[in-house]
C-alpha cells in the first residue's frame, strides 16, 4: 500500500477492482465503512461477480475477467477527453511534458522492437529524448506530438465507451457512471483510493493492470495524498515482509537486485542501479545504492567483505534467467531439479496445473517440508483416492516432514499491508517436538557448514564465512536477527558535514538508512528496515496508538518502512510552493521558519529542500516525477494495452482482430510443451475464475474446526442462464473441466454471477473458490488449481488464476 | 439480610459485583456458593498478530499455566486487541477461528520420513533428519554447483536444489532464510508473493 488501512477513512471515493476486501480483508474493509459513514464517501466495485464488497457498494459494474486494462484505458480516455485531470499535479509531478524517442512506435498491438520467436522486445527505442546536458528534453507547453501527454492521449483515444463495453461486457451506461464518479476526484479537495489484490495480479498482464490503475490515480492527483493512493491488499501476514527482504529469485533485501551473468564488473553493477538524476535538481535516491549494498554484504559476510574483494560481490549467485516458481517447476519437470524445500508453502495446492506440479515433484530426489500443518504437498506421493490418485510405489522421492511452530509459539515481527513492522510475542510452547523455523534453518545450515569445514567441496567460502554471531548458534534469536537487519555501526559514523561530530558510535544500532556508508563502516541486512531496532530499542514493539493530528497516522505505533513513514510520496500532497492541496487533510507542509518539511507524517522528501529549489516528489525515480511512460521497465510496453487472457472466449483481440501475435500478451513466457495444454473456446466455452471466501484462509483453515464447520464443502458458482442452458439445479454435483483436468463440486446457482454481452454474444462465467484439498477437517475436495493454466504475468510470472477456459456438466 | 442461593445468583447475574454486595450488607449468612472467577483472570495475556491476511490485526492470546516447570502454557482463548489502531478489537471469521488453528489435529508434532517408494511415514529424530538433509544438499551442491558459465564468467550459482520460503513466517525467519539461501548460491528461490 502507498497509504495504509486506517488512512482509508480519509477518502471520498473507494474503487475496489481486482479485489474483494469485504470478503478477504474484512477488518481492513471496516475503514471503508468508516469513510462511508463519517465522510459520506462512496464505494464503487468493478468485478466479474457481485461480491460481498459489491453488496455494500454505492455502485457496482460487472466486467469480464481479464479485461481490466480495456476498462481502465477507457477511464483514462474519459478523463483526458473531458479534461478531468489535476492540471498542476500532472504538469509538475509527472512526465507529461517529457519527449519520447522518435523511433518509438506502436503498430497494431505491438511496440517497436518485437521478436516473435523470443516473445520479447528489444526495448532500445522505449525511452525519453535526452539532450546534450544529459537531461530529458521536455515541452512544458504539452503541444509536441512526441510528449508523453499527447502520445498517451492518442493511445487511449481508441478505448471509447462502446469499445470498452463490447470488450468488457460492462453496460455502457454503467461504465460511464463509474467514469463520472471517478472524474469527480480530479479536484484538489476530493480524492479516491484504489484497493486491489490478486484480482489484478493473477493475470498474464497483471502488472499492467496495476500500472493502468496507478495512471488513473496520477491523472487525478490522487497519489501521495491522505485518503488516496494505490493500495495493494496483500494476502499473507508477512508477504510484504518477505518481499521487502528479497526472498524472490532475483532480489536482494530492500529491492536491490542480484546481478546477471553479464554483470561481471562490480562498479558497473552499482552504477547501473545508482541512477543519476534525469532532470536538474532531482534527488534520485537510488544514487545511494552502494551504501545499501555494502552494508548488506557486511551484515552477511562481516570481516570477510572488504573493499579489496568488492565486498564479496562475486559470492552472490548471478542470474542467467529468472528462477521464478513456474520456471523452477518447468525445470523440475525436465528432471533438472533434484531437491526442493517447502517452508510453509503448499505448491501442490497453490501452483497452477496440478498434474504438472505433481509429476514434477515425483521427479525430485528429495523434498523437505517445514510446516506447522500436514499439507497436500507433503503427501503428494500418497494415494488419496480420486483427489490424489497416484501410486506411491512409483514415486522415488525421499520426503522429510519437519514440524514447525505457528504464530502463537514464537516472537518476531510481521509487515502488514500498511508497511508496518509489528512485533508479536510467544504465548505457548509448540505441540510435541515441533521447533521454530529459525532453529530448523540453523539445524540444516550448521550441519552443512560442518561438512564443508571438514571435507571441503564446491565453493565453500560464502558458507564458511557467513556471519553467525548468535549466543545459541543452533537457535538464533529473533532479537539478534532483528538487530542485524536493522543495522549497526562497525566503526564510528560521523557527520559528512562535520567529520568531528560522531552520529553513531561503533557497536551501536543505527537510527536509519541515512546513516549507512559505503566504506564498510556500517552493517545492515535490509536497508529499508533500518532504524526498526535502534539504540532507543525495538521500535516494532511500540504500542502508543495516539493520533494527535486526527487523521489516523499513529506514528508511535510499531514502525513503518521506510523511516517510519506512513504515506508514500506525501510531498505530492502539497503544491509546488509547499502548501497542502487540501488543508483539511494535511500530511506535511513546508515550514519556511524552520526551513523544514513537517506535519502529521515523516516527509517522503529531502527534509530541508525548499520548494523554490524545484525538487520533485518522486525521489526514487531519476526523473523526480512519476512516469506515465514506463520507459523500458515493463516487459510488454511503456503504455498498458489490452490483450486477451491466454485462454479467452474470443478468437481474437477486438483491439487488434487481425494480428494473432497481439491476441494475448505478446511478451508472456510460455514453455514449449504448455502451448498444447491451453484450451480453445469451442471445447471450453466458459470463463473460469478462482477466488477466496471470508470463512477460509487459503488451504490452512480447513485444518481449523470452526472454519471447517462454517464452510465445509467444495462448491462452484454459476449464473442462472448457464444453469438453465446446462440443466443444472442448485445443489447438483457438477464436473468442471479445463484442458488440464477436472474437479467435481456442488453447484451454487446464483444471480451474483451474471452473463455478459461481449462482442455481440453471451459469455458465461464459472466461479470457483479455492479452499479444498485432501488434507484437513473439511470434506475432501479437488484442488482447484487442477484447472488453471501454467502461464504467468510477463513481468512477475504470477500465474493467470483469474481468467481461463472451462466447461461444465452435471455429474 | 438473608438471601437464598437462587436469589444470590440472580443478583450476580444482573451484573452487580459481589464485593459491592458485601459492602451493602447483602452477603449471604453463610457461604452457600462461590461465584466462579472469570476464566481469563487466571490467564497470561500475550500480544500477537493474526497470521492470516496482511491487515495485520492485533490479537490478545490468553493462556493457562503459571510457567512453572511442569505446567506448560495452554492457549485457551484468542480475541482482537482493542488497542490496535487497525482492527480495534475485531476479528473476521478467519481470525475468530484461530484457537482451532493452534490446536488443530492437523498440527505436526514430530519429524517424519518417507522413504523412496514407501506408502507411509516413519518417525525420525531431528538430528538424523538434519544430518540426512544436509548430506543430500551437499552432495547435490557439490555435483551441480556452477562456478563459471560457458563464457567463463563467474556466476557461482546452484540451481538444482530450490526453496520456497513462507510468507507467513516472521521477518527474522525470512532474513535468516534469505541469508542462508544466497550463501549456498541458491536462485530457485521464491515465496508466496510470486503466486
């Protein structure tokens, strides 16, 4: 979230699209209710189903799954052609006036540089025009046809209300009503928040769904303000934290990234990431990359990381390609993976195309499960009848199942969707012989280290030198680890302006990332968490919920990253002169008397930079402004374009009916053999989509008695028209089939799932909650991901669980 | 004043504390009955965070047991923390069932091992499990570690063993896991943020 849960109470309009907060995040959704009750805020829900959020909305618009970019592209067109934009904001704080390279082009659904064999782009033309001074060329009059404003206007002019309605199946008047409500927040005294979740991410164009939403918010000046923002409602209690800590194939802590093979030179690696400002007077905060990187290497390898060995740069693994979950299962399926460790992760249930995942696991030599619960993955080799019909004798995988603690049996911190790190305390011992995750990881690692110490082996240096200064080496404590990622001074850290002044003494915890150095004098395992545990103590454990400014900031409750800031980009809530656009919702302002920014939040800005210096609010971008034109950062193009889901009920993309290459996302990665696993509408005519219920959490709560009682049996939802066509009655058992397999479940016939008019014909949707499996206390059921396609978003490789093709029949 | 046992319970049920009854002279002539103390009065209150979605609701966990050596704590109630700025004491249907997650019959209690081709689990000690896993990992790493690629570039990666980390584990676990995985040269490494 750019903003945070409580801040939703400050909004005038809530758009829930690609999520269902009332169902999946009920206690956070209460702040929508609060805004409705006390600010007269209104709620719009756009969703393929009439969800629980829709049930309490002021306006609901249906949409076909997988067409969000068409819808939002239409909103952009509406805002631009009706001049419902925040003029000063877009002109000053975005790249509206930036000129795009002349070679950049867009032809019938494809951007310049496309390579159909590789299904990827040469992005060299996707950039701004740069002048001799090294800065981007701009046209403040916005008249130049190559300026981002004009190009964007032309790009989205194609998304007329009629086109949107025909692609999305949203009635035209409903679409226009939503546009009109959204446009009402273009004024400085009105704002909108967008709340989204997996309904936007789990598409082959998921990242672009989110980008299009962010573009709408930027046009309206709704980023950086109280009650505004782009708010990702994340799904697991610490999915934000594990992302922040970089536990993804290509990441290091704090959104630093691992080098690729070609990056043999450490200095070039840093320079590429430490971007110099692209406009005069901009901060471009990533210029400090080396400070974050060196401090990270010092945290991991201590004295072994020196200036001479480039702080152990070569000890980090380099990427020849991404090793995301889909790629790894593909490799496993090809017999290239021998071992796999699942720590609190149940891929048999949560990865797409169960038959492929199950077959891949069976090719492993060893599988290690670390979990508090008996997961489906841990028993992938066991015959569970129709729900997991395998022959154990044929599966040669060695499996270890190690019992771990749950939340109630450990101390530690979790990062909420609000980016707040909250400490929690142990209440009881775990059952039986279960151990904490840290003890389990240490148990494996210390034995490995011993083996390398005694017998040598492949490149042992990073293992032997990994810092391990724990009072109980076999059980590193949460306090020690939290202090390590928060960071400390290894030598005295002095003030750059006055070297005689010591800011932090050697051995002391740092106050924040501003104190990090690139000379090896500081150590910090995750720069964005820096200051979470300072000399003041564990700030994550703070429990002062007072709200002196009355807008819900609670700065003394726990610790938010970065720097305890609660609303990102908050400098953009003020006009260029430093005055809040809406004084009734003031987050920060420039105080000329003290020469500082301040207010209800920690300024997301250089705290002493006066407005007249012209530094812009988006300090992490080298431009200093927000980008409508994504330059080369997205796989499928700088402006989001509508593509059909990989499996679509339409034969072509209505935006580019004659270009087969632009039917689905041209940059989506598809493994060779998986092309044959995609279904066509003649055999699988209905749109399948998966989702969650308020009574269950993924595949865990089926192990909890209360939840198993209130939602005991697998079902699917279909509309009345489809039910009639297929002769299915409420309560009948149905078989839902995709090209990849089938599930059997009870049919719920409901008005909540409606038939849509798309491109002149009827399109039906089959909705499927995901929560069942063959372990736990609920009635056994089929794993819903039996049905889903093995393809992901072109940028993140997040699987396309929200839009695919199925057929349905009465059993 | 004499109060029958039945009347006494009636008065208490009306919500009047027994101590004020005594002060007003309402004490029964003899100890006919003792009001049951609130169960929570004998418990330990521990602050925690809901492990499900990332609204990050504050929890109060109540456990029995005085922490004496032979009196292990037993969690008997979980509710929303009213001081928490986001959930203000509330929990959703998922969070309301947390006690049943903690005490689920599906909780694993001892390390188990499934041999190749076997139809069943057999118990294994922690030490044996760790030792065997470390051996398997080292054998695979030593055999398949890639120090240099075809072009002779230093790449130091190990991609024949992978790991999925848990996005419900703490930052401290996540940090330790990240550090260990990269020290081994692992790249086939993700968490639920990927799906």
